[in-house]
C-alpha cells in the first residue's frame, strides 16, 4: 500500500523533479557509504557502521 502510494506520488512529479530527487538520493547514498566505509576501517561491524553513518547524517 505504501509503495503504491509512493509510486503514484513519483508519477505525478515532473521529469526534472524526478531527476533532482534521484540525484539527491544518489549523493546521499554515496555520502552514507563513504562514512560507513570509514567506520568499517576502524574495525567496527557493518551494523554499527550503518547505524552511526545514517544516524550522524
């Protein structure tokens, strides 16, 4: 139900807004992945790295 509602919202957005949202999501994933990788280099497990990278950002 939630996924269908989200798809309807995305469908109503203009193409430029969809592109901007996709670009923002890509940049966010890149930053979270970079921060998470930094935490993994400190010998943390992936759960701690994911939690702290998403919590701090």
